[in-house]
């Protein structure tokens, strides 16, 4: 209950204070109206006495202060008009000093002082000097701060600045600066002292109260920055050193942090650039608890914005060696603040890096230097645990990528991978993803094998299992996403020169092969396809490929591919391997390499026999094989026979009858290649079709037996279509009579009682018949052919 | 009844006036009954010229043994009330014994009067100057009329007026060094100085400068000392830290001070002290310095 009570009491005290001010202000107004100086002084002093309270928190005190402040404005108006009170300003200046209590006395003195300066009866600098000296009498932190705040307020427009009407005869800017600096220094001292007020109060509350007051102190710096006479030279020689001296000497972290920030914010960037050394020199002297990294980051942010604002200033940056100074300052800060958590150090490096990237985009060596410093800091320590630190490292490493939009740049940074080494596996992966995404986004090509090596070193977290990764923890979806990215990345490895491309492929393959069973299915296909792309290119310029010493021949590449695919079979991922074999076989076919193609087919069949056991997969696989085989033209008769024989054999051995049927009629195409010099073995085509019909029949019967009704006639219609195809292609073995018979068979089947109308097969059949009709009526040679078929 | 009233009334009115009443500066003087009246101000070596007007009441004549006017400088010690010690006494005979029928004016003049001491109104002692007109009478008491006036003397500023600088303190609690610009001040002076904190171990709430008057009367074993605080002037609000230096600027003019009097006719002395008072959360501690 302590705290609520305290707050309530405070409200009460504030209300009392306000009432006191209002009460005395009322009498003061009356005295003002009556032009009665004695009474005015009496009541204004009484009113100001309300500010002597110690019971209020800064926040509430401020409220009270503002009330009094408003009243003092009226008082000032009165003082200004000598005809109203009949006392010269000099006498008035003495008169108000008769007040017995110091706080009202000084408020009045400041108020009269303001009028005094305006009257120009004394030089502004003397009055100001006197005021700022006299204010020393208030040593109570809150009261002193507000009093000096009042002093700053009333003096703001009266500083003897250049161009000011209060400027004296010579060089009074110095006086203006001295005055503000002195007030600033005293205010900061008071502010720092507030920390030691009241042992009963919690530290947290005190800190909060102090932060509420910080702007009172900071305002002085703002005023300084507004003084026109403060040019670079004066800033360099007087203003900055004195401010820094105070900041360092006050030994208070809150104050140091705030004021450093203030300096950076209020003074022009140009000044910062010219005084970097001084400003940075103060940094290692600050308390270890000061959040120096934010301060420096702010500074570097400002400077880099400044650099970006105009190209004219860039030479200045070079002249003052901004980078070297910042870099060494950061080094010193990190060295000096042993306690600083690693995240702080890294954040500093991130800021420095950002600065470098913006100001010196052409200096890759700077970037590398920053990374190197970071490595130095990280080395000898266990891998990062702190998630914030990890995030910062990711930011550090991402920054150059974002800037250059070109991974190749990053690959030349020798320290880049060394930084990554200090990341744990998880973060390493995150970083690897960032890299990949950057490459993909910017579609930058990696065009040398060396770069590929470095790149794979960078993303090794994704490419292979690292020590200590718990496989169980991996999220399936994330994993897929990662691997898909890697797969996409492989397509970005490209060089127009086949030799280099081959090297790239070899390098990639070497890295990918270590990926383990879970990754290979993702990563091998793009590699194969990329290699096949190369083969196609080589094929395009066949003429050059004569020399023996040239390694980039399709043959060599096929060997590599074979190994790669083999790896997949062990994974095992036979379906994928089979597809890839077939792809390769086709490519080999196009390269006219019969033995190679044959080898690939053999591999495919072996896989089919040994590894593919699932019936559905078998169906898919056999269709793939048939399809590929059909397009092969490289094989001699013998080889082709062997392969087609195998294919038809496997087709007939499929488990389900419809599958068998379809595979078999597909095989018919193996014997009829619709090319000029293609195989046209009509007899074997017909054999296949007849065999398919038999199987279809058998299937129909099986359905009859098991279900009691005929199945759909889909298979028959499909076979009919094949018949029509070969009929049209001019296969002499396929006669119109056979087609006629088939049509009738289907018609009977569909019309039999036991067959239910089917939504798929019936329209299919109907449209097939329509097609025949159409061909008949079209006229020409084809119509004549069809003439004999009756529908 | 008229007769009765007339019997107890003084037979005449006496009034004293100065020639330069209109031009002479008037200063307030506190009377015994607490009232403040305005009286003329003189300084030593001045001529005191004026006239005494005696006006018999109701036009009756009365006899007298002569009229005289005295200029008296008196010191009155309150523990010895009624006993005046006259350090200055000048007499002018205004009239020889005779009768008075009508109002009569007597001119008087004391030229270049030596008035070495200043008027002073303290706690235990009073130093005053009066003009006293006595109309001597037989058998019945004399008619006496007094007129106060105030004397202030100027002394040239001292040729040696060193600053006061001293280091004082309470062991392990508070060490300060104070410095005042002068050791002697005139009455409209400004005390300017500095208080420098060498060590602060106590929680000071504020610091005040007091002006104290120390009045000692009598001599030897019968010395009475009375101290009175005439002014309290807050110099500092809050607790300073080591190394802080607080300015002092005190205008003396608003306070009713007198010069320092040293052993006036062996009767009394008045001295002024500047006292620094530190108020901490619980009690008071004082440190002093004279002037």
C-alpha cells in the first residue's frame, strides 16, 4: 500500500502547491494592477516559495513550475515598464536580492536580469555571468535544475551571439558560449546528483524520474548548436572538449549515454566529421555500462546519411580517414569495455559495416577488415549462444549481400566464411538461406569453380549434416524449403565456357554428394539437369569436340552423371533415379552415344527390377521407360530388340489387368516410330494390340466374376483408338475389318443388360465414333480408307 | 471645574524647534512607549540652532527661577534604569528668573557640538541625545520639555580592510572554507564572498547567513551580553558536494544596523557577527565569523 499512498499524497501536495501559487498570484495581480512594487515583490516571492517543496516527483514539480513560469511572464512585463514602479532597473536588480529565501530570490533575479539585459544598461555577458554564478546557491537537484532551466529559458533570446542585438563590442560569442556551457555543466552535475537522492526510493523509480528530466539538460546543447557564432573552429577548440570533459567526468552512465547521443543529434554532421577523433576519443573513457554501441551506431548512421546526401562531402570523409578512425575507436571501446556482451561488439561492427558500405562502397577491403575484426573478437570463444548476438551476426553478414546484390563480391571476402564458422548450426543455416535468397533474388551467376567451392563452404549447413545436428529436431517443411532453395541455387551456377562449367559441375557434385540420403533427392536432379544442359550445349558445337585432352566431352560428363545417379539409388530413391537415367539416356541418344545410352537404360531396368516394387510406381516407371525408349534412335537392332523385349515383358507382368493392358498397348508404339527412317514393324504392333485386347477381355471377365456386372468398356475404346491411330498411319496389319469388329464388340458390350451406363467410357466411345464419321465425310484419301468401316 | 482643571495643568506649553527643520533629514526613532516618531538627524561638529517657544496657558502669568536649555548625550543602562550617565552636557541660560506673561521665543545655539557617539537603541542600553528645556520654579517641580534628536557620525573608510578567509569544520563531518571580501563593512555595503566545501558528510538541508548583534553592557563582573539575530539570509538550498563553491551576496541596506561600537565610555560595546548556519535534517550547527 506504500506506493498508492505515496502517489495520492503527491497529488495532494501538488494541489496544495498549485493552490498556494494561485493564491499568491491573485494578490500579486492586484499589486500589479496597483503598480505597488513592494507588494508585488512580497507576493511574488511568496508565490515562488511554493517551488521550495521537496515532496514532489520531477513530473509533478514540472507542473508546479509551469504555473509559476506563467506568472513570472506577467511579472517580467511589469518590471520592464519603469513608469509603473518608478525604480531603475539597476536598483530593481538589487532590490529583488533582498529576499531572504534563496529560491524565490533567484527566480526574481533571473526575471529582473532578463529585463536588465533588454534595457542594455549593462552588457548582456555581465548580467548572464552574474546570474549563472548566483544560481550556484541552489544545490538541490530538482529545484536547481528547474531554476537553471528557467535561466536558460529567459536568456535564450538574449545571448550575445553574432548578429544579436545584445552582442557587445568584441568577441562576445565566447561569453555566450561560456554562459551556456557553464549552465549546462552545472545542470548536468545536479542531474547526476539526483541519483543519490533519497535512499528509500527504488533505483528504478529514480532512473525513471531522472530520464524525465534529461531534456532539461540536453536543451543546453541544443541552444549551443543554435548559437550562430559557434563555428567549426570554436566547436572544435572549446565547445566539444568542454562538453566531453563534463560527460566523462560525471561518471554517470545515464547521463553519458544521453549526452553523447545529444551531441550527435544536435550538432551538424560536418562538425562531427571534423572532430571525429575527439568525439571518439571520449568513448573508451565512458562508464562500462553505457550503451556505447547505440551511440556509435547513431553517429555512424548520421555520418553515412551525410555522405549519402551529397557526393561533395565524400572527399572530406577520405581526408579525415573517417573509416580508420571509427574502426580503431570501436576496437578501443571493445577493448576497454571487457564486460560488454558479445552482442554489443557485433552490433558495433554491424554499424561500422553499414557505414562502410554506404560511404565507401568501392572499398571491399574495408568490409573484409570489419569482418576480420569481428572474427578476432569471436575467436577463442565457444559458438554463439545468445540469440540476439546471432541475429546481429546474420545482419552483419547480410549487409554486404544487400548492398552489392552480388554474392561474388562476398565470396572474395576472406573473412566471410570465418565469421560464419562461429555460428551455431541453426544460425548457419539461416545465414545460408539468406545467401541463397540473395543470389536468387538478384539472379547473380556463380561462374567459377572456385567461387562454387567458397559458396558451398558458406552454405555447408544446408548441404550436409554438420556435427551435432539433431536430425529429429528438423522440421520437415523447413527442410524441404531449404533443400528446394539449394536446388534452385544449383541452377545459378553457370558459365558459358564448357570447361569451366564442367569444373563447376564437378565442384558442385563433390559437395552435393556429401549431403546424405535426405538431401540427395532434392539436390541431385538440378545438378543432373544442369549437366545435361551443358551436354546439349556441347552437342550444339560438336565440331570442336575432337581433341582428346579436352575433358568437357559428353562422354565424361555422362560418367559423372552416372555416379551421381548411382548415389541416388542407394538413398534409396529409385523412382527419381530411374527418371534421371532415362533423361540421361535420351541425352546420350541425342549425342549419338549408343553404349552410353544403353548403359543408362540397363541401369533403369535394373532399378525397375530390383528397387521399384510398388505397383503404382511400376506403372509410372514402365510408361516412362516405354516413352523414352520410343524416342531412342541410336540403338542398333539388337540392342533395341533387347530393350523393347524387356519393356513389353515388364508391361505384361504388371499386377492389375487394366495397367497391363495399357502398358501393352503403349508398347505397340515401340515398333512403329513415325519417322522417315523409323522402325515400322506392323506385325509386332498388331501383336501388341491383340495382346492388349486379350488382357482387356480378361479384365472384363474378372469383373464379371467378382462383381456380377461388366465393367466399363474404357479399355476397349482406348484400344480402338490405338487401332485407329495405326490404321491412319498406314500400318498394313491393322485392317478396317479388325476395327469394324472391335466397334461391334464394344457396341455389344455397352448394350448388354449387365453393363451399366458409364459416365466416362460412353461419351469417350461416342466421340470416337464421331471421329470416324468425320474422317469418312472429310473426303480425300483418308475418307476412302475409312469408307469400309461401317458405324 | 475650570478652576480645578487649570490647577493641574502645566502653566505653559513649551516647544522646541530647529531652524532647519524643513531641510534637515528626519529619521525614525522609537520612543519608550513603542511609538515611532520622526526626529532630525545631526552629526558631530554641527551647529544646533533653534528656538524655544514658551506659551503660558490661558494667558496667566507665572513665575519662574530661570529658563535654561541643555544639550545632553546620555547613556542609559536598562538594568540601572533611571540613572543616566551624561557624557555630553552643554547648557545655555535662556532667561533670568522672573515672570512670564505672554508667549515668548528664545533663540538658542550650540555651535560645533562635539557629539562623539552615535545614537543607539539596544536591548540593554540606550544612547541618546536630547535637548532639554527646564523652567525652574520654586516649591513646585520644574517644567521640563525634551526633544530627541539622532546623531550619526561618518568615519572615513578604514585604510586596511583585509578579506576574511578561514577554514573551519567539524571533524569528519563538514569542512568549509569561507571567504568574505572585507572584514569591515559600512552600513549600505554588500557582503560578497564565497563558501567552499572541502568535505561534506552530513545531509545539509540549507545554509543561511545570519547577522548577529552582540551587545555587551557594563564592565568587569557586571558585564551583560545580549545577542540578537537581525537577519537570516538563505545562501544555499540543498546539499552541496565536495568542491562546490557557493556565492555569497548580502545587501546590508534592508537591515537596521549600526556601526560597531567599541567600549563607549566604558559602558557598552556593540559588535556585529556574520554567522553561517547549516541546517541539516535533524539539528543545527553553527559556524561563525565576526565583522
